[in-house]
């Protein structure tokens, strides 16, 4: 059985005659912005020792953070969280799971035998004591001795007995742990779905082998897999292994029925055999995996995806990825996009990013005639003031018709938060064309490496933007 354990971790729109946002854009939210969604991981290690913390978000994209202890061995790392998360902590090429909760402090103590032990604040102590019991570095819970893999000539009954031994051993341990009365229903649900993989995943995963092997497998093996057709449901959709098993099962069906893994056959298979959020995820994953293949038909399937997928989150995220991919495919056009400074000096986007390397960049596209743009100014200023100048740079790019109007506004209004530029070609600017900028306000995020990571970020009045920036500021690239 393929081992996924190393990868688990777990509108109100403004409309004016002059400017409007895309239909369905994020709500304008007047709630106060919060800076408290952090977890602090600390401990005492060897001097300059690295520790990696990683987990996956709901789009199955990895969030990876690196922390290094100081000369005295003191380790301290703050990580921004959207929600309680099962993460993996890696030290000396060994890993352990931890349950991360916002506004919590997780203290790691490393004794001489190099096992992780936890001294934890009260908020997550119960959860992490359970995880420490199950997943410490000593390997007390290690399934390598019962790992399942089909070998040529193996018969059905023997393979089934291997699967059953694996499941029974896991279930016995998990049932003992989940019987503890002090565990909350929330934690049990997440723990069961994420670690125990759900019933469907336990059934299907042992039989999912690399697609190139299916033709050589005996008929009983294929029939066993086909038994599970239609049994996937959304009850475990929050489980990483469930989502990946569903995606791999769709690939198996595509190869079985069509002898082919092309985008159109995978797409058709998913629509016929899956429903609900499971189908949405599979379609999203198919589109994401094929994005960089430069398929002539990709735009057709993108339209189909947007019409079939019920999840606005997946549609928005894929649209954002596609914009970023378009930028990456035409870097010269984007980098050469030209803007004017207040002193009439011409600069390119490449210059702007280079001058702010190592910082998160928030770009605000606006104009003096845009009332919703002006509405965002106080929120934009609040975001800028919440971060060190070494962490965040705010850039305001005007799309006014004439530079005189832009300059006059700047001379008489001090409400803008960032460094000021003017789009020389207005909405015909190469950057505007590639990211599909046709209405304002619009906001774009660039990470510390200088990569554009979101071409249509939430508005500053939406706390979601604050959370995105927190995440980018927290990231350490290595």
C-alpha cells in the first residue's frame, strides 16, 4: 500500500457606472481585522538545528515552514493557521505529527535519546499527548512491517488477509485512543478521518497501484477494485488520503474503460462515477495537473469545469492558478510592464519586485474616479501599519486617464498607504492584459521570492486578505 503518511498534515459587490468587481467577488466585511491566528512552536535543540513543519491546505498544496534554533539552541517559530491543522514536524529526517491550534504554544523538549516529547499549553495538551503516544520518534507505531504490496502470483485470499491484518492492527490502536472521554467530538472526527483514512480509503488504497501495472494484474484484482465503484461519498472529504484515493480511483476507472489517461477521458470518468464535493475535487485535480501541458483543448475543459463544479472555492482557486500560470508562461511581457513614479521616472514590474525582494508585496490597482477603490484606503492603511517595513510593501498603481489627475489627487489626499505608480498604458498595460484586469479595485499578492501568488486577492476590508498576508509573511523559503 502506498504510504501517504508523510504527506498528511491535514457578496456584497460594489457596482458603479465607472467601476465594478467581477461577479461573485468577495464580500466587503467591516469586521475588525485580527492578528491572533498564530500557533507558536518552541523548544530547546542543538545550536543551529533546523526543524521543518509542514501540512496541506484544502487544495492539497503544501505549506512548508523552516525554523532554525539560535546559537543557544533556542527554537521559536510562529505559524499562521486558517483552522486547526494536523501538521508534521521533521527533525533529523524523522517525523512526528502534532495538532496545531491558533493562539496556542506548543513546546517541544528533545531529551538525549532524540525522541520528541511534548510540554504543551492546556489548549492542545490532550490532543498532542495522544499523538505523541501514537507517533513518537521511537517507532512504537510503525506499519512498515505490515505494509501491503501486491506481488506477481499472489492469490486473492492471501492478499485479503494482509489487508485485514493491516486494518485490524490500526483499528485496535485507534479505537483504544478514541475511547478516551476527554477528547472532544471535533478532535475525534478530524483524528479519525485524517489518521484512520476513513472506511472507503482503507478498502481501496491497498488495491491502487501505479497505473502502468493494471494491465498485468489478474482479473480477481481488477474485479476487487471495481466492487468499490460508486462507494465513495463526501463524508471523509476533509481527509487528504480520501481525496487522493478518490483521484487515483478515477484514474484507474479511466484506464480500465478507455485504456487512456487523457484529460477528456479522466474528466468524463469523474462526471459519470462521482458526485458532490468528491467529484468537484477530482475535476479540480485533473484541471490542475493538466494546466502546464499546454493542451490546445485546455480552455474548453476549463469552461466545462466552471459549469460543472459546484464549489466556488475550487473555481476561484483554479482561475487564480491559471492567471499565475499565464504570467509564468509569458514572463517577459509581465516583467516589462511599465509604470511611472511620481517623479516621472519609468520603472518596470521587474524593477518593483527586485527592489522589494525578501518582502511580501501587496499591489492595489485603483483610480481617482473609483469610489469602491477609495472605500478600501483606510483598510489598506491599517494593513500596512500592521507589519514591519521589512515584511510588507504596499504598492498603489493608478489607472487614471491622465497623470495630472493622479498627481493632483496625491498632492491633496494623504489617505493612500503605499508607494505610488501610474500605469502608462492604462488597462492596455501588458500586466493588466495577462491577469485579465478589466475592473477595479483589484489586489495582487507577491511572495518573498518575487513570485506572483494571487492575481485577484480579497479586498483589504475582508479579513481573508489579512490571513493570506500573515501566511506569506510567515513563510521561509529554503
